[in-house]
């Protein structure tokens, strides 16, 4: 374990990522913030320094456009090494539009799966080569069972889950960790406009605590909050003939 930890957050402007970065800042970590909106990332970096981050670096990246393997190398050089990578970026998209407009569906797939897979595979190579480190990827409970209101998004998250589980198998006996964290509905910009509140909704801070812990220890498939493991086990067990009559 290096001290301070060097963390790279892909999609550092995300609500869950920001809450996670705040936890790392209190540990005095070196934090690399990657994303498109440099102005927002600068404000986040200033806040993290006040909270105790040893150093912050900002990387302006559109993850769908950048060459993941080459860009990761540059980022690691700037951070002085790599201990944890959190992949947090993603889009929910518009399911109804995605059903009639391939460009809209493709954009969800491109951001959430095609580009994320490129970054995940590039990070996996780095961690395998150095024989240590953690990769934590934000999936979703939506990936556990397709439902009509969000199945394009859900399919991308199911793909990520399988990819990360395969990498954690690949890492067996080689040192690094790869974890897929599956949040339930969380109060961030992604869910703006939805009716929030009630027992199924979580704060970004609650999810961040799960993400932070997952980087160090525990199961390789993690639900956030943990109650979603049981909820999704029940939902997966509902026969299709019953499930398809349900409205959600
Ligand atoms: N919120 C939930 O209810 C929920 C539930 C389950 C899983 N998740 C997953 O958890 C992760 C974090 O979610 P969140 O709610 O914290 O997200 P969020 O606040 O909506 O932020 C998403 C981030 O992704 C970035 N992004 C999207 N496309 C990008 C691209 N091509 N290049 C660079 N950045 C890009 C956005 O950047 P810009 O600001 O530049 O657009 C934004 O900062 C996501 O993977 C999400 O699918 C969220």
C-alpha cells in the first residue's frame, strides 16, 4: 500500500464520484480527476484540497473519443503511479427515444459500454502488469434484469458487470482487484426529474461509502446500498410470465 494513495477517477464530475473523491481526500490521497468539464473539475479539485487531498490533477477527457491505453499512461505519469481507479461516468439516456432512434440507443451503448470497456481493459493491463491496485466500476441494479423502462441502459450495465467479473477472475492470484458496484436509484444529476425519496433511494454519500470500501476489500460484485442484493435476487427470481405483467 502506497502512502499517499494515488486515485484516478474516470467521470469525476458525477455525483457519486464527487462523494467518493471527498472520502479519498480526507485520507490525504493524490486524486486524478478525469472528465469533460474542466471548469467543474477545477471547482471539485479546490474543494478536495481543502478537505485534505495531497494533490489533485485534472485531465480533460471525452471518454468516447480518447485513446484509453495511451491516455492512461499519461495520467499515471502525472499522478506518479496508480493505486485505485474508479470508473464512474455514464449516461441514463432516453429509453423511449432509444427504441425508435438508433443514434440515441447507440450513444447510450457507446458511452456506457463501448468506451467504458476500452478504459476498463486498458486499466486492467496496467494493474496486471504492476501486480497490484484496484479497479472499481459503477454498474447498476438495472443490469440485473431487463425491464421496459430502461433496458438499453440496463443492457450496457449488464455487459460491464460481465466484463468486470471476467477481469476479477483473470486477476486471480495476480494481485489486483476488480469490483463491480451496482447502485440502486441515487439522488444525483442522472436522476434529476424523477420523483425521489422513500426507502429505495440512496444519497451519493451512501453509495460512495460502498465504493470506497469495495476498493479495499469484500465481494467482487457489490450492491449499493447492500439491501439491493436481496431485492435483486427476488426480482431475478420472478418468472417472466409474472414479471412482464408488472408495470415498472
Ligand atoms: N444515479 C443513479 O441513480 C445511479 C444508479 C445506478 C448506477 N448509477 C451509475 O453510477 C455512475 C455514476 O452515476 P451518477 O448518478 O453519479 O452520474 P452523474 O452525476 O449523472 O454524472 C455522470 C457523469 O458522466 C460524465 N460523462 C458522460 N459521458 C461522458 C463522456 N463521453 N466523457 C466524459 N464524461 C462523460 C458526465 O460528464 P458531463 O457533466 O460532462 O456530461 C457526468 O459527469 C454511472 O455509471 C451511473 O450509470 C447511477
